[in-house]
């Protein structure tokens, strides 16, 4: 048993309370490798933004859970080295799908876990979430739960259709489970293809797809039911067209990839939405930078020469999100 406190990490309780009061959102960035982690920590340290490092079940399998934990501990020390005196870094399990997985993360030094039982019937979702909360809270680890179903594909999580969260269920759910934050479904979606062309309109000038707007009326109704309760948005990448264009220009094939417009996320960040998950955008930045090097310097075979530019582009992306979308800069 390792306590996250020994690793210098923090849970989400104080972060979220401050974010709701201050009208901004905490970035939750997924990581699987060293370059991604370096980019996240540099961006957070330089902008003094609290940050949530997210590990999915897939990342745990890819990178090894022991290594990931020491990487997170290393991230805290790296942040201090960069001049961030009291780093506000949370290590969070993204989409935990069983009590055993959540328990193992709590025991392994995570400061926050998500139990995603949203695909189960309502009463079963409550029972499983409650069980995780009761275990995690003994160690002051915070728990995110989910109500409603997001469309899209993310590691093991996938669904063809979305079901908006029902505002009439949220009070009962939050009260009976004791969860610390609630991921809701209001039209965000996992992956780089958040909407089919049929769901979108097309901008006549650029020919680009324009996605349907988020259901802010559902968000408003949820906030009315649960005033001041931390709300989480998953699947909130914007799929920047500059990266999609770079990927396509340098030999990739991502036709009609589309995400959530940043002005909608900016609006959400000012509300009780206090955690916004961004994963696909950094994957796109990484891939775009690597493809560019490969296309321009086909003789290059030193991974530092293409992972380095990928890291730089991700850092730029993370800073942009922190400063221009979430507004969490200067808050830690
Ligand atoms: Zn998610």
C-alpha cells in the first residue's frame, strides 16, 4: 500500500472547489509515455495550472502500472525542478470498470479514481459506485462517477450512441453513492471522429464539418439540481484542423475528423464543469509532428529527433488549452 500523499500528489477536492468558485476548469490530460508526461508537466509548471494526469486501463496495460506510478512521482519532482514550488498534480484513473481495478489504483498511489459503471442499469451503477467510494474515501482518494452514456471510442470504452444524463436522476445518484464528482453526457464524445458527417452541417466557405452544439440546457438543469457540485466533461478534444491537415499533408488519412469547438468548452469551463478531459488532441499533435519529420527527413532514425518535436508540439497544445480554453493558468 502506497499513499499518494507520500508521492507528493493531491486529490481533486480542493482543486474542484476552487475551480467552481473561480469559473475555470482543471485540465485532465491522459498520458502513456515520457514525452507526453514531460509536455504536460512543463505546460502546467510554466503556466502554474493545477493538472490531472489521467491513466486509462489501456495506458496501464501499455506502460506498466509500476512504471506509471513512479513516472507520476517523478513528475512531481520534475515540476519542482522547473520552479513550481507546490505542484498541484493529481494522478487519476480514467474509466475504471471494476471495484478491483479502482482498489488496485487506490492501493498503488493514485489520488483519484473514476468508476465508470454508466453502461450498467441505474441501481447497479449506484451499488458499484458506492462500493468504490466507501473504499477510496478511507484513504482520502476522491471518486468520479458517470451517469449517461457518451458516444465514441476510447481504449476499451465504446458506444455507438449517446444518452444524455437525466437531470432528474443526479441528486439521488450523488446522494446515494457519495461520489465527489460526476461525469455527464451532454453531447461530447470520445475519439477524433466525434460526429458523423450526417450529424454535422458543412461550412460552405471552408468545406469543413460543423458539429451540433452541446446540450447546455441539460447542463443547466443538472446544475440547478446539484448546485456547486463538480461536473466533469469527457471526450472534449477539439480535433484542431491544423493537426488534421498536417497529418493528411504528410501521408496520413483522417478524413472528416471533427471535435468539440473550443468556444463551447470555454463556456462550459465557466460553469460547474470543473474537469475537462483532453486526450485525442495530444495524440493528433504527436502524430502530426512525427509525420512531418518522417516526410521531410526520411533518413532520420534517432527517435529523439521525431519524439522531441512531438513533445514540443504537445506542450504548445497543452499551454493553449490551459490559457485559452480552460482558464486554469495562475491557479496553482
Ligand atoms: Zn472518457
